[in-house]
């Protein structure tokens, strides 16, 4: 392993370190939430993932899982609460209000169980 060094003005030898390269991933809102949480509240885990080159793979995995769970939970809640296409046709504002409530509750579940752990 070849390590190169640079000399500081004070005469210290510092190794030229670089982070491992990671492939680019397309990350959604849940991945970005997870990244922000790790940066602010789990700094050691964030640093370990970053320096090992696993950060973006981890974030995309969380994002994909969270998005799938979000859609499943929202669909199940809508079915359980009787929010159907018929309701949408009859009363759009009522349907929008109920769907927004369902989406907010589903997102809170995802945040609690996947993002903020």
C-alpha cells in the first residue's frame, strides 16, 4: 500500500487520505431524512458508514424499504377507513383531507420505525 504524505508549514508529515469512492445512487426523501438524522444524532455511525464507503448504499436501502412500507401502510389504512375511489368521486375535499391524514400518520410510523433508529 503506497501512502503519500504532504508537509505542513510547521514541518509535520500528514498522510494524503481519501474516502473510498461510492457509486451514485438516486435517493428519495426518506434516505435524505436518514442522512440528516445520522449526521445530527448518530455521528459515530455516520462517520463509520462514510469512511467505509457504505453510507450511500445504506441510505438508498433505507429509502427503498421506507418507501415500500409507506405505500403499503397508507394503502392498508385507506382500506380500513373506507377511503375509496367512490368517496373521491362523491366528495373530493373529504377524500383529500382523509388521505392527507393517512399519509401523515403513515410517514410518522416510517420515521419512528426506520428513520430514527
